């Protein structure tokens, strides 16, 4: 427990040091990176211990004589703490060489301050044990990440992204407030404990409200609109933390509320499952259609949150239909995907950060051929791509494998479980195929082939801490993929504090499954080694030449003739046109010697498009009508306050 | 038992190229030609293995990894496949998901190797290769739901070894015919056969798989070809066991029955190839969707029987 205090103290002092020491850029950066990383490390050790020993820590104090702030670390909190501290630590290490603009010293130091606040507040969110504490931490988290999003506030686009994020996080918080407000209305206490005693209909309302609120943080369709704007705007390691970790606090919220309500009906599971299916499929379709590398990764987060929710939905339906195996498989697959996604998504964002740092562009179709000079970035990005496509022997496969087993298990029992199982299985297969298309596109267009513009030509990778961070994450992808046993145990321990009405969860059957994966992965790697050896033999003493790519008789190829990202994804996106409206714009080619022409294509996000017409315009119209209230006359404003208090007195 | 499984595994690897030549023979028959000898694929493989390679200056290590990883994936996949009803080398609960995703891994690397060459043709092929199998996977999963619901087991061995296919027919009945057709469509799509793709021409614009491997040569290309033969063998085995679900217990009889059945699958693929033209690219998705629809209906129909 002391280790926890210590880690928070170090983290906070790292933030303060950054603010104080901005005069000396190099020293400030060094100090804050070291202290933030140490803070995360001690937090990681403490939470890993807490998870492993399944001990419950509690702590509370009174704030302003009125509010009791109380914290509790049970195994579910500990699981999320591990994810938060692990990824934040690696992101901090990465940031050392990424934030190398000393002329930007003030912004950099402020960024480290808010970064430390973000890490602390995320940790507080997952440990908060009553309504007040939770909302307080939640708001700090939203605000500190808002300031990180507008780090590069000079660009209008980034400011806009920041405002959008600000609005969305507060509308989301409003829904959570509403959910907790309903709880408070019935229990008249700030503690979480009374929630299990609510009437059933109230539980339903609370869950739906909380799901919308937490879903908007997690990036569930259609509440994900802020995500593809905000994540690319932030510096890449912050994108990594936001996409990898911060949106998972939304998942935590959903799980926590579910656990506290202790209300097991299939409807709730179905809501979560269907939301997951829609986010999963649409997220990856939109990702496929993007031209901006970081936006693509942000949309892919929507997809992966979808996969996590599919797992959780399967778990909830498993509990509701009295099918423990399905429940545990679904929940643990979902939780494992939380860990996995945080690893490979931050890896990919860091790779994208390296590309952005060196080439200065995020436009996929202007890049190409980077792998030749950026070997480590390219190799780790390849591993991340394989992992996020859910392919063995990498970590993404393991989580999906468990969700698959859970979903298949469901098809054996009753109608609800059957429908849920089939829905989950088919959509997971489709998501997997689309993710493969999406990430072969990124690999193929950004890292392979020939550079499509000057920006991408002859760019080397530098920055040892950046490379180190990516290598660590890539090795985690392989370790979890080959030896998932211990990590599945982590998720099962994490699950033990989610109330499902089961006693102790037996470990053996699940460990057996992970051993199978290990066996299969080892067999695969052995065959690969044998083949590599045979290939070397087959090429011994053979002539091996190097020449240009075979152009099918055409002798003057240029890099411009390569397949672009847009053309790669066009036919797949076309298939999903009803949900992903595809627009292209190009003037017709005229004359025998046509002049230079342009081509522009984009796909629209239907959530964003409809949000503008259905919600934003009417709200704007309404407030336009109410503009007379804001007249700038201070006397009348004081009058408003007076009136409001008088009116309130009647009610209270 | 283990020895027997390994022997069958090795045997399958050896005979897979032979069966692929059957398709060529059937096509030649329809064209009124004599066609290449039945051992043509072995000759090709040996010829390729003797050669060296020319690599494009645009390529990286991924280009060389492509053939190896995709061959490795298929070789591993065959270890989970019960051949002629004999239990596979390895088997565990959910192995079929591992198998499907391993084939996905092979596809990832084939696509990545194609994108590595910077060739617009290969990019085109890669985009198509990424597109069509998406629905194939969904319909395969649908078929698995059906099998799982029939047997309560979840591995290839429990569906395709010994007399298990017979049990499937007994519990599922005629809807299993849909499954066979659906699997056959998946076979045609995944293995780049007509009407999805045309393995005979090298005309880039009409091609999917063949255009992706334009730049490979020598032993690398041999590995790609070899992998393709075995992938076809994998799907053909599944269908063969379903259309010929008998198992007598006598090894020699079983093997010859199985060989006859698998020959029928290859001949059917050859006939399809001879009498049909390739679909226009935008029609292919609809063709593949048919397999999903069939698998879906088969599952819905069997729900009735289980109750």
C-alpha cells in the first residue's frame, strides 16, 4: 500500500518539477521523465502485487468536512491499474526523445504536468469507491486530457478537436451524473454499496444511462465522434495513452456498474453485445477509409472497443442465461483484449509518431518505402499490425480466441444465447477480415513499396528511447501471444471481484486452453525455423540478382503508379456503402493531352453526419432564440442568481 | 496412433501436388487437348528449386518472408487436419479457429509481400485478396456453429475423423448438402479458382492470386506453389469427408474411398473451371455471399431438428 502512496507522490512531483523547471529544457525533461517513469513503475509493481495476492486495499478521508473521499483497490481495479501504469510508463519513456523541440519549452513543461495529472486521475478513477470520488477523478481525467489534446493549439484544427472532445466528455459525464443521480435518489447515500438493492426497472435505467456515459468515453458507436478528431491532434505518446488506456476507463466503468448493480438479465447483455458489434464493424470500415494515419488508428480503437464489448456482452449473457463457461470465457477474453489492445494500439501510435516526427506528414498516400531505412519502427509496426489483426502467434489472437470459445459455447444453450453467440461469431470473423485488410493497407502503403513523395524519401529513425519503447511493446505482443497462461490468470483474478454469483473461478480449464495456444504457437514457430533452414539450403550457391520490379513490359514505372491507400480500400468500402457513404471528386479528363488533374475521395462517418443535422442544428437554433438572456448587464445577472436561489429554496 | 497420424501428414504433403494436376487434366479434357502429365507439378517444383532468384530493388525482407510464412502456415494447418479419417497429429478444443487464423496469417504475408514490390498490378491483386476472403471467413464460422451445435465438440478431429462425418449427416440431415455447396464455394474463393479468379492466365487486370506472386521466382516461388497445393488439399479434404462419410475400419479400404472422394472434389473444381467464365470483380462478392447464405440457412434449418 505504501508503494501506491509513493507512486502517486512521485508522479505528482514529476508534474510539478516540469512546471518549476521550464527554464532549463533538458533538465526539466530529464527530471520529469525519470520521475514519471519511476512513479509508474512503482505503481505497476504495487498493482501487480495487489492483483496477484487478490488483497483488497481501502482508504478514505473527509474532504471539506462534507464529502468523504474513499478509495478501494480490489482485483478488478488492480487489473486496470496494471494496464494504466504499464502503458503510461512506456509512453513516458517514449516521450523523452519525441518531445525534442526546446523552443517549445513552456508547452512541453505544461504537457508533462497534465500528463502526470492524467496518469494519477486515471488511477484514481479505477480505484474510486463512491460517487463523489469517482466523478471528481473522472473530471480531472477529462480536463487534463483536454489540455493534452490542444497541446499544439496553434493549429485551428487541433483547437476544434479539443472543443469537440471537451463537449463530448462533458455530455458523457452528464449521463454518468444522471445515472448516479438516480442511484442517489433511491439510496440517499454517496456510497456504491446500495446499488445492488435498487428495484429492477431502476437498475435498468441506471445501467443504460451509465452505458451511454461510459460508452462515450470508450468510443462506442455512435458516441465515438470525438475520438477520431481528438486522438490524432495530441502528441503521439499522448494518443497512445488516450487510445490505449484512457478509453479503457470507460470499459472499467461499464464493468464496475454492472458488478455493482448485480442485475443479470439478457437484455443488458444484448445491449452491450449489439453496441459492440456495431462499433466493431463500423469502426474498422471507417478506419479502412481513412487517409490520415493517426485518424485510422483512432477509428481502429473504436473497432477494438467493439471487440471488448462483444466479449463483455457474451459474458453478461452467459451469466444471465446460467451458463458459467460462456460467461467466464467472454469476460476474460474481453478483459484480455483490454490489455492486448492497450499494448498494440500504443505500439502502433508510437510507430505512427515516429513516421510523423521524421516525415512531417500523416497522409498515408504521401508515404511509402519507410521500412528500408526505419527498420526497427517498421518491424515493430509489423508486429503491432499482425497483433491487431488478431493473428496467431501474437497477443490479439488470444483474446479473440477466448471470446470465440465463449460465443460458440453460447450457441448450445437456448435461443437468446444462440442468437448472441451467432451474432458474436459472425461479426468477429468479419471484423477480423476487415482489420487484416486495414492493416495490410497501412503496412503496404506506409512502410513498403517506394516513397510516394519527397517527404517520405530517405528518412532515418532516430531517438533511442522511442525505439526502446516500441521494442518493449512489440516483445509483449509476442510474449502474450505465445505464453498467454499467466495473463489469462490475471484476467481471471481481475474477474473474481465482478459479482456474477459464482464462487471461486476454477483456473485449470482455462489454463488448459492457454497451454493449447502455446503448443500450437510453438509448433508453428518450429516449422518456421525448419523452413528457414531449408530456404537457406535451397539458395546455397544459387545466383541471386537484384533488378527493378517487373512492370509487365512497361519500362518507365514511377512511384506515382503504385496502388494508393485509397485505391486499396475502395472496393471493400464500396461494399459497405449504405453505412459508409463514399464520395469522390475528380474533374473529367479531357483532350488528347490532358492537364494535371486531381482526385479526392472520402468516406463520411454517418454518426457525425447525422449528429450535425439531428442534434447540433436544433440545439443551435434553440440557443439562438434564447440569446436575449445574455445581454451583458451585470445587475440583471446578479438578479438571475438571486432568483435562482429563491426558487431553489422552495424545493429544498 | 501418433505414428500413423504423422505418416498420413507426410503422405498428404507428398500427394497434394498430384491432385492439383488432376484439375489441369480435366480442363485439358474439356478443351479437347491431351494436357500436361499428372506429375507436372512435381516437375515444376523441382525446376523452380534448381533456379536462383531475382529480387526487386523495391523489396525488403518481408518479400522473402512472404512465401515462407504462408507455406509454414499451411504446413501447420495440415497437422490439425484428419486425413482419410485418421486422427490428426494435434488436436485441441477450438483448433479450427487457430487454423482459420493461421490461414489469415499466411494471407497477411502474401499481401504484404505483394505490396513490397511497389507494382501497381500486385497492389491491385492484394486489394482483392484482402477483400473476398472476409465473407468466406464469416460463412466458415457459420458452418462451424452448425457443426458445434450438432456434436457439442469443437475441433476438426471430432467432426472429420473416423465415422464422425456420418454422425453429422445423421443429426443434421439434408441441410448438410447446403454446407457442402457452401464449402465448395469457399474452396473456389480461397484457392483462387474460377469463377473468382483465373489461375491459368497471367493477365494482370483479371487476376487476384496469380498477379500477387508475379515478382517471386526460384525456390521462393516453389514455396508459394507448394503452399497453394496444400491449401487446396485442406479444403478438398473437408468436402471429401462430407460427401463420402463412410468409414469401414480397414485402413486400405478407407484410404482408397477417401482418395476417390477427394478426386471427385478436384474433378468438380476442374469441371467448374471448364464450363464457367470468371465473374466480373464486383459480382464476386455476391457469389461469395451465397456461401454465407447457404451456411446460414443450413444452421437455421437444423435448429428445427435439435429443438
